């Protein structure tokens, strides 16, 4: 599909470029739009009380008539997690491989959205036509089965999107990445390569998933008398398979604990992506019928998430599992950037309970290191390099690799979310910017918590709140009761009675002053109370709590 008439295809990332997570990229040509991935991000430390963050899809809503479908590369939360929220606003068909669609269906069932969402399972090598695009799914390896790269054939040229990938010559399940197909597509001439940058700073190759299996085997051999608890990512089916293999070999029963783990492993074993020997799995209720050396527990919480099973065990609030000094606990993951503190806290808590915690060599990444990224570039030989999936430092490192492989500097493009990149045979430029950003999800509320609410939460968490209550008589505006002062998170009232008495006096004087001047507008009275109290507290304590005056009338 050579580009006949200098037509240009647009690439518009709506997320996934400033952080690891929330991946979503719009590919547009004239009247056709396809969307690659639809992921969520987990909140940062400054997002108090927020559960998750999803991409802003205003651009898709404005161009609904052009949008043809979601193309999903694999079943990780940062690629499928936002679907239940975004399908409510942009209801278009979803295309993905077998396990990916099964995991998405699980989400849709939970949100009661199965009936009104079209889904189609695509096989590797199969091509689908959406508008003027033809999309081919190419087999890759990743830390979840059924991951795919995409070759997107457009009238302006071929785009290759790697999705998350690594090159694993000895995968635990299924076949290795289809390098031959990358080479064949490269020979046709590729306009742009959008490549995973997560490990672009790491030299060498990513180890095969199988190497972790050997480590597990050794740990099981050395710890025959203790109960073994392994925490890993729920979605890493191959990792769970290897833990089960070792458990079976050493005659142990396996318990799967943690909601997401139970969901994913259930789905994977129904579809035949994981083989569990008969009578190996037992229910957590039956744990008491076995001795410690007969048990392996596979659980969620390897990232220190406060509500996941391992955290609840570590802080002694898990209903069914109590950590004992003889336990061996394996953390089979590396901390995602930003989670390091939470992970070290869990390791400390578990160690204090006397358990042995192992976290060395028990994990390999699902992302390509530098040599594998170079391999893909050499096979695909793109005209333009557009690094995706990673923080700025990761994408910059990949741009360097691309330049070392002979791609001219002006043909490596480091984009930001919301940028509109227009690519043609002899042109590449960022021509505009569309609305983008994170929409915050808190409980059932989507987008109702914005910057102002977050700022208030920040403020409350740093400075506390003071509530001033007083009662005025209707018409005459006489002060009948109060002012009473209630404080939360500001000072401990019982020990600061004189401070509170003085604050009361300040407020009383301010109110009297207003009433003397016949100010009857409550808004003004509230402002005067706020200002005078705020001044006093700042002078006296150098603190600035949120002050909330409440006036009642009788």
C-alpha cells in the first residue's frame, strides 16, 4: 500500500506517554478513526482518595461518526482497564485476541455491558478492515499470553505498533514472537514504528520467562518445611503456571487468593492457557486440613497495594491467613516506578513477623530491553520512529537507539499526549493539539472530582478544617446562639481550650461588628468571620486551616 498522493495519516496519543499506564492512541485518516488500546492509570500520591484515572476522550466524542473500533493489543489493566467507563460514551466494537477479549468480557459482565458491546476475537495473521484501515495482528511475547503487535495499513503507508512486547525464544506457553512477519512487513516499506519504550534504558536482552521457573524450583527445593506464599501480578498467567509446576513437583497443594488473581486464572484455565494438574488446587477454606509444608499460596499484592491480599496479610487484617515466623514469602515482581515505598513497607512488615522474604531473581520483565528494541527496528526498518509507552526518559532513550541505527534525528519524534502528528511519505510534523488528560474516578463518580476538589483534599489533609456554627434570629438578626467552633485535623481541642476560647471571642466580635453595621447579607458575614479567624490563627499558629462558617436562622 504505497502512498500514491502524499496523503497523510494522523497519530494522536490520548495517554500513555507521560507515565506508565493509561495507554490510548488514535490513528486517523480522513473519515476513518481507529483507537489502539484503552487503558487506565493508577493514581499518584497526590491524588488523595482517587481510585483510578482514565483518558479524556472528548476528541473521540466530537468525531463519533468517524470512529470504527477499539483495537486492543493485550489484556493488561493499563491497556483495557478504562473500557467499561469509555464504552458508555463511545460505544464501538472491540477487536482483540482470544484471552484479551475474554478478560474484557469479564469486565463487561461486572459492569452489565455485555448486551450492548460488540466484540470480535481476532487470530494472529488475520486482517480486519475498518474504514480505510486494514489491521493485522502479529504474535509477540509479553508477561501475559496472547499479546499482539499491529501492522496498520493506511493509504498513507504502513504503521507498526508493537504493543507491549519482549522477544522470548523459549516462552512458557505458545510460540515465540513472529520475527519473520516483522521482517516481511519491513520489506514492504514501513512509514512509522511505534515501539514500547518501558525498558529502553536497560542494555542487553530481557531474560526468558522460563528462567524464573528454575529459580522457583530452587527455592521450593530449599524450603521444604515452610509454607510458601508467592505474590505476583494476577495477569502473569505463565508465572502462575510455573509456580504450579514447582508446587506439583514438590507435592504441594495450591491456593489462589485475591479477587483479580481468581478472575484471571479462572478465565485462563477455561480457555486452556494454563494447565493445572488434577487435585492440585484447593479452596482457602480447606487450608486447615493441610500442614504448612503441603501448601503454596499464590496471591496478589506484589506492588504493595493497600487493599490487595498480601498487604492485608502483612498488616494482620486478612480474615483467613496469618503470617507465621516459618513462612517463606516470594515477591515475584519488580516495583512499578512510584511503588517502591509501598513495596519496601510490606517487606519490612512481613520480616517483622519473622517470615523470610525473597525478592531477588524471582521476576523477569515483560518488556524489551535495548537489544530487542534494536532487533525490531532492524527488521521493520521504519522511515519514522515514534517511541510510545513510557515516561519521557524512556522514550528519549529509545529515540537515541533509533538514531544509532541510522534513523535521521528529524525522523525520530518524541510526542506528548494530545499532540497531532501528521505523517506522509515526505513530511512529518506536529500540526496541532487536542484535548487530553486524566479523568479521575472516585467510587462510582467519574470526572466529578477535579483539580479544585483535589486541592481542597490536599488542603484538608495538610491543614485541617474549622467549622463555625452560629444562630441568628430571623428579621432582627440578633445573635441567639453560638458561635460554636468544631475542629478536625487542626488541633486537639481538649488540650487547646484557651486557643478555642480566644477564637470564639474573635468570631463573636466579628459578628457583633457586622450586626452593628446592619450587614444582613449572610455571604458578607461569613466572609468577615473567615477573614478575622484566619488572620488570628495565622498570627498565633502560622497555620491556615479551611474555615467553614455555618449560619442558621430561627
